[in-house]
């Protein structure tokens, strides 16, 4: 039988924990002032995205606890929206300043995220790729290189409290409280609270249902 442990902290302990996190955020903001300077100067001269990508790449390799806070601080002031409680792990690249990250969002290591919206409490495991849809390059014509053919850029949304598993590729919206299994390739929208897995991803269960095709504690992710 699996045992679940609950840890209850005294209200005063919670308060000091929050103060410590706020202090870490303030110190990290000071530490990333050189990166913010580069970003805002680039934005002033019409190079917002290139300057953002440059800073995102260099901050991605900052290790440890300090690196996590530095990325949070930079993205807090450079993205369209980024809550100070969001976490972006080592090696992860954000490619567009129009990305939004909600409260308590977690992004694991070595992910690549396009211009997407990630709602509150969503979890993204390591090595996940979320491009802007699956039609970024046209492939119809053979007399023109693929790199020169027009494509369609779709803004992907990952819903509140969704969980994206290790090494998944997400090219369509994921509904709130849905679960995407490890290694899945999402090419169609995932309904809210659905559990999907496979290539291409298909529904294999439903969160909150008494009976499911998969056990909810199984290592899907």
C-alpha cells in the first residue's frame, strides 16, 4: 500500500518561507540587471526577440538554486507575463518574449518552449518541446526549399494544473488538469482532465473517474 505523507507548517514558518523567497527574488533581480539591460536596449532598437533569445540562452546555463531564481527574475520582467513563483530549470530555452507563465508553473530541464501560454500550477517535465504547432514550415512545393515556404504559427496553451510528461512533444492545446504521458506526441487538442499517451497521443483515461484504463499512480510521466 502506498503511503502519502502530509507536512503541515506553522503559519509563522510559512510567513518566513515567503519572506525568504521574496528576498531571493529581489537579489536575483539585481543579479540579472546586465541581462535586462541588454534586453531592453535591444527592445528599444527593434530587436526585442533576438535580444531576448540571447539572454535566454546565456541564463539557461546558470546552475543550481541561484540559476533558477535568476531565470525567474529575468522572465518576470521580460515576458508578456511571468509570475514570480514560476520556475524554469537548467538548460531550458524560451524562444519568444510573448510567452506567458502563470503562478507556480514548473518547467523542467532542457525544454524548448515557443510563444505559448502556460496557466497556473501547470507542470512541464524535462526535455519537453512545445513548438508553435506542427505546420511551421510549408512542404507542398518541391521547387522551393522547405525553409523558404510559408507556414502557420499556432499559439499553444497549456491549461491550469496540467502535467506534461518527460520528453513529450506538444503541438496542440492541452486542457486544464490534463495529463500528457512521457514521450507522447500531441497533435490534436487534449480535453480537460483527459489522460493521453502514445504517438500520436490518444486518450487512455480520465482524471477523477473511478475506473480508468490506466492506474493514476502509474509512471506515465
